[in-house]
C-alpha cells in the first residue's frame, strides 16, 4: 500500500487495522488502549507520516498527556529508582514525564505559584517531598490531581510503606540476637524530621518498650556525615551500645566508616542495621530493610494516569507496599560485656 | 491596586512594571528575559489570576517551552547529577524538562519513531547514550536541535570531557609512583564499548607506551561485578600487577571489595584508581578522576535553550570541560617485588 500524500486519521486506522476512535484515543494519549495497540498505531502513523499536534489535541481534550513529578533531589539513589519506575509506567500509558526539582520550600512555592500559569500537565506526583498541611493545601489550589509517593497523607491519594512496622521488625531482630543496648540514629534536616524519619523512630521505640529495653536515640544531620558523627559520640559514652540501627543506609555507611577506622569488628564489636537496601547496602554486607522503591514509582504513576482518565480511585485511595527485612553480615549476637572492646 | 476581574496581559505588565512585550516573551518562555524578571512577571500574573495557556501559546509561537532529555538509565549517580544540572538551568530559562529512559536500541527507536508524532519538545538532549551514526541520523530526521551530552560527536553540538587525556594522567600518576605492572579494566556492555570506554583505554595505552611499560587490559562487564571478576583474574596471573586502573569508580569498588576480602592492603599490596569521583569514591578513599557532571548538564541545557532561541551556536559547536585528578589514599608506591604478597 502506497502512503497517501496527505495521510488522514482514517489512513492510520486502516493501516493499523483498528477503529478510527481507537486511533484517536491512542494518539491523544487517552485511556483504554493497550500499550501494544498504541505502539502499532504509532508505528502506522509514523510510517504514513501522519502528524498529530499534541498542542492542538490538548485544546480539544483539555488534556496535555503529561504528568509532573516534583522531587526534592535528583542525585540520591532513591529518586533515580523511583523515577525509573514512573518513567516506564507513564511511557506505557502514552504519557510524558516532566521532572521538577524543588529543593526547598521557596522553590516549591515558586512551582506551585507558576503551575496554574503553565497548565502544562494533567496531574502531579509529589515524590518524597514531606509536604506539610499548608503546602498540601497550596497544591490543591492548582486544581489538578495530586498523588503522594513515599509519604502517607491522611485522606489523600498516597503510596507508601509501613515504616513503623519495618523499623520495629529490624529492632526486634537485634533484640532476638540478644542485644539490649541498641542505639538509634535519627536524621534531621533544615526542614525538620521527615515523615519516614518520624515513623521509623516510632517503630524502634515500640519494639524497645515491648522488650523492656532502654532506648538511646541520637539525632544528627542526614547522610554519611551524620552517621559518622553519631557513631563517634556512641563510642565515647560510658557503656557503648552493642548494636546501632541507622534510619537509612546512607547514615549506616557513615557508622561503618567510623567503625572500620577504629578497627572494630562488625558484627563482633558492634552490629549495624540500615534502612533502604540501596546500592551501597550489598557492598557493605549491611543488614537492612528493603523498600520497593521502583514499585512505589510504578504505583504512583499508574494512580496518576487513572485519575486523569477519570478512573474510580477515591480521594483517600492509598497503597501500602510491603518491605522486606534483609539479613546480611553486619548483624550477629553481642559479645557479653565486651561492647566496643570486643 | 485591586485585581481586575478578567486580567489581561497589560495588567500583568503594569503590575510587574515591565513592557507588554517582555510579559509576552516571559510567559511564552522566549529568550532574553532575566530569570529574576521572569519570576516577577510570573508572580504578578499569579497574583492577578492571569492564565496563559501554554498549548494555545505554542500554536502561535511554534514552541512548546520544553526540552526532552534521553537517558539510558535513571538510577546511576551520573544521571541524577547531570539531570539536576539540566533541571536548574532549564527552570531558570523558563523551560520544562521531559525525561525519557531509552534503555536499549529498541526503546530509542520507539522514541525516535514517535517523536514527530508528538511534537512535544523544542530540542532533545542525548545524555550519555553513545549513539552510533545510524542512530544519530535517525535523531536528525526529527528535525529538532539535538545536543549530545557526555559524548563527543564530530561535527555535532556536544558537551564532553577529554577522557583520553584524563586517563593518561591517571596512568602517569601510577608510573610516577614507580609502578610498571599496571592493569587496566575496561567495561563492555551488550551494545559494546561506550565512547567513554574507548577513549579512556586510549589514554592508558598511550601513557604506558610512552613509558615503555607493557599494557595489561582486562575486559569485563561494567559495574561492581565486572570489577570484582577482573580483580579475581588479576590475583591469579603469574606476576600480579602492583596497580589497577578501573575505567569507572563503580568498577573500582568491585576491585576494592575483592582486595579487602583477601585482606590485602591498599595501597600497600595494590594501588587502585577509578574514574568519575562518584559518591562512593570519597567513602573508599579512592584516587580517581573527577568529572564535572553537573556542569556538563548545565552546559547541555544552556546550549539546547540557545539553539531553540535561535542563538548563534554553530552546528559543530562543542564544549570540552576540564577534569580534575583527585589523589586519595588508594594509591602509593609499589613494594618492590612483593606485588600482591605484600
């Protein structure tokens, strides 16, 4: 079949062997078209040289075919993995992904401020932004569906893990090994404690209380430096802990750095647990809690697409994903009465 | 001043204290408006409730206000840092950033295939994609400006570092310390050797040849596993090298893992050099070559914006950014005749 000089949508439909309305839906990014069919239609359109202007299309449908993802950072492992999950899901749904880094409250305000002006997306995913009530209310003013990913917001569409249960599980692992002097390192940034941070601390506190053990919580800045600083302090207390639970693998890596420099054995002298199962954890043989980060991204993107397409997700729809406790070689029984001197 | 009920562009201009044409340029994302002025105009527009439809605007200007970034991966450190640089620059220029993960040739083909259909961006940045001539020709068919970031493409707009010179420098560091048995670990993926990889190998080979030293090159898959596997082999050869140059910090981390497990001293028994200065390098006290990744992203985004705005960048415009050699504690003089037995 020779390609018509000025191909029309009906030519695309004929070539792809589908109905005109399916072509229309596929090319404007509407729902209900299987990824495979969408791909065949796009191939047929491309072969024929049929061009649909998304701009013109969006004036008709009122849709842009795009979803914005707001992130506080782009560098850390967590964000790359979550964005990869979102990217795949959005692509399969025929949507484009816009990314905005809003590193501080001012940048977030700027974004929220200018979004109504731009009208360039159909939905917004807030990824690990830890928004407070005022900020969430601001986002609502935009008048677009918002999905919260890696933050539980009561009464709102959100995808998250049960940090409290997972942290309690990790703490019980140490208690079951025979540890009683278990320190917890909590992270605090300029904006305070994150949602994750508060919930993980709760889990540690609950498990310690249930076991009748005395909690010992240190608060430092996040990341490796915070972990190194906290471990330095812990090595100088009167009865050093035999185990340390860091609220993230990054923090745990700082703990391990100090422990190694001091030539203390892990887990002989001190057991260490992190949280995340990031790309460092396996390298350090770190016992940790594995978060399904890519899945969180996929779920958030799927929910955003469904909302745009008028899916039935209720305004308080939420998905709690399972974590997995990963035992490696950084944890073992305590050496009785030896602590750091083991 | 009370906000008018149906604000017009002239109201925005008055409130922001700028000309009508400046408002028009700012709100449609055109060039020549300082970020600060743009922000003031957007604030004034938001305060007045003035809404410009980017879709409608793009039908007039033929511009979308968006730039697409194509990446092979989203997880690795390199991509997060480069995207962060692009994101900041694009935002300051009033542009939105779309991200597409095209992990393999098939996905890249799909993207290229569907792009003319979508007409949703003004320019494309290919980030570390290692495109071959055929793929580059395909990208050209789209009819949009393309900027290559972290790949030098002859006669094309590209942002890159001088991998050959940097690798030669790293090799000379080892030679100057007194090493002569210096192994090089090269990475190969399904699609073959990357542009970076080929150029770095050249630098190593040149420096070794200049010094009259015998090159020893191992080829493994990329990443930590490849490094671990290569180091395993190197520990089993007749006269093990006294120094190892890994083509990336990730590969070097695998080398160090094996070295540590074998309880060999670094740099006593073996010196190790990486490439990238990623977030692991400092943690491992790894001597390495620092790439200005964020700057590469910023330059690429700036070039893309200039091209869209009709800036004067020639079709073969390219920017070569400086690397820095970072000496840490993973390199030192060889122990004479002790090799791995030191």
